[in-house]
C-alpha cells in the first residue's frame, strides 16, 4: 500500500502502538512520495513535522515496553539467594513432601518445551471443607494466584516462597503464637491454587542467556497479552520482535491454558497476577476498548475497597485504581481483565509488588528486582500485603454467606417471636376460661367487689343508729 499525500501519511502515523518497523516504513513512504522539485513549501514543512513526530514516538515508549535485547546490567541475581527454576521446583517438592496433608504439587500443566508450571494447591485436605462462625458454615475461600508470567520478574516468586515458608513455619510454631495462628487461619479457611511458574521456558531462557530484559515465552509471546479479552487490540503487538507480542491467536500459548482450565473447573472468589517494576495495584480494566467506553468491572466497589486496604498494608505505599487510569498506555488481552470480564471472578487484580518505575540509567534486572543482599528485606516488607489480602477475603466470604442465608440467620429472633406470641395466646385463653372453672380450681379466686358508694352508704346507716 502506498500513500502520496502528506496528510494521509500523518493520519496513518498517528495511530498508537504501531511497531517501530511500521513507523520506519511509513517514514520512508511519507518523506519521499514525490520528487523534491514538485513539493511545495507546505508539503516540506508537513513532512518535517512528521519526521519530528515519529522520532518522539519511537523514543517515548512506556516502562513495560522496553527493548528485550540484553543490556550491561547494574547487578544480576546471586543464585545462592535467588531461586532458579530447578531450585524452585526442588523447594516446592520438599514443602509438599513434608506436609502432604496441606500441600499438593501438580505437574500436569506444562509449557511449550514441556516444563512444569508448578501448580501448588494449599488447604487442610484432612479437615472440613468449611469453616464455622457462630451461626453458619462458611465455605473455604477459593483463591488463584499467578506468578512469573514475565520471565525477567524474579521478585514475585521470591515473595511467594516467603509466604509459603511462613505457613510451614507456623505448623511447628508454639500454639497461640502469631505464626501458629496465621498457618491455621490460611489452612482452615482457604483453598489456594498457586501457579508458581507461569512461564518456565522464558525464565529458563533468561537464566541460560543472561538476558535479563527477556519478558516473553520461548516464542517471545507476552502471556499477559494472550488472553481472551479485547485480544488483538492496539494495547498489544502483532510484531514477533516486540516484547508485547500477543501471539498468533487468543490462547495460542500452552502456558496460558492452565488459568483458563482452572477457572473453568473451579469457581474462584479471587485472582491475583503478581508482577514487579513499580508499586501499584491495578483494578480491571486495562484494555483500550474499556478505556474508550469507560467500562468498569461488576464488583468495582469491592475491589477498590480491598485495594485501599492493600495500598497501606506495608511500609511502602501502593498506588491503586482502574488500570486504564493509572497508566498512560493500554494493555489488551491481559489475564486479570479476562478473569474479571469473562470469568466474572469477584476480585481480580494485577499487583506490582516492588520497584519505583522506569528511571534514567535503569537497565533491566534492577528495574524489576532488588539486589540479592536486599531480597530478604524486600519480601519481609511485602508479606503484610498477603496477610491483609487473606483477612479481607475471609471476612468478605462470611458476609456473602450471611447475606445469602439471611432468612435462615434470622431464625433465632423469629423463634423468640413465636415463643412470645404463643405465651400471649396461652395467657389470654387461660384468663378467658378461668372464670368458668370451679372455685377450687381457680388460680385467682373470684372476690366480691364493693364500690365506694355502697361502702359510704353503709357507714351512714351505722352513724344514724
């Protein structure tokens, strides 16, 4: 397709989110459509403005649309502190083996290169499927957590491991201690599904090539653009060389199937996709269509209420809000939009746990992950966010059950009302029939009533005599 007029070129180049190759091709077409001797002054000025616009656009990409080529990093992970994929798998297998009544590790779901996505299910498998309050049985809260969609983001996985070790540590803690109470709270009230490694192939590529800018799968697909929610929109890319490459079609990647299948099989109360790069809590929606029509999720008030609590749960404050308001760019085909829009899960978030956003001089690993020596402090600071998340969800679940069973829960007061009514009826009947009973059987014997008038007459007669 060719364009011969500067204004048509400007219209095409104004389209957002086109790949850099397309921009360069348009640049060539627009700058040289006609011979210079045939160009007017207006046309030359228009083409110069176009050149300036293209240069600005090509050099103003958002923080999460960085070049995926390797950089000379400021620092890299120390794998005696950070976990690589094999260490992670070994650690999770050890947890499951030591605690079979509470942890089950599933290797059914696998990547394109046949690596396990490490699905961990956590609950008290030997106990009741429900917890209790004073009046009703509360079903366990079903929560789905997803980690490592983006290969270069190590920190979220480490925060997950810290959370898991807090649970296992509580199993051996003194009764009544904070650790003991936390473990019992999680195992008794929740049915957790954790996808510990959504993108094992991409993570393996990062570890072997030491390209800490790599974000996608082994095919370069951004899993967080591969889901069935406004798939193919301008908030993604069809260019295989772009880090936001969405794939050939919706759910084209085997790695994305696990979340689709789990949410088809189970009815979840909450879903969270964990990331890093900045401290922000994203509420759906992030896609370009939702931004245009101002679409909001069905449980917006509840999500914002929880996001408000999570934003101040740690020593570091998190910004929160509708994703298309928080960011100056849109994202189409994201997993948390899919969970809210298609699966209608009451709570769906994307939470970026750590970072300050892009900054001058930033490389890649340092943009998404702390230094190895600072990792322990970082995951300790994040942990209260997990605690606040689960406390809120448990209370919310209880409120939902109470709301659904409201007539039954009013039974105690209703019973009391029936008792009082029956008592009144019995007393009324008793009073009505007691006058008909023999004198000896009456509870209140009939007494002669003397009026004051008759009593006064009697006194007068006595005085006359």
